[in-house]
């Protein structure tokens, strides 16, 4: 079993959840709910893994809150 970290955002125009795996080309999807997004991302990643080991270009580190004056 493999584990990937996905970044999830909500589109203000459509209300859809959008997710992607940083550094994993093609590993992105969307869904009306978080559960639907999760299922869609799993399906996409599964299909990409059928083509072989992914060439992960970067690793998710985290987020930062910045204060700008």
C-alpha cells in the first residue's frame, strides 16, 4: 500500500473541492464532496501507478502563515 499527500482547495466559483499531489504529474482531480474527491484522487493515482513508478518531482513540506504590513 502506498501513501501520498494531497493538497486540497475549494474553488470559490464552482464550490468544488480540488486536490492534487505535489510533484506527481497528472495526480489531480475534483469532487463535489471531500469523500468524492478522495475517491477520485485514489482512482487517478491508481491509473497513474499502472504505468509504473511515478517520477515524483518534489515533496510536500507544509504550509506557512505570512503577515504582510
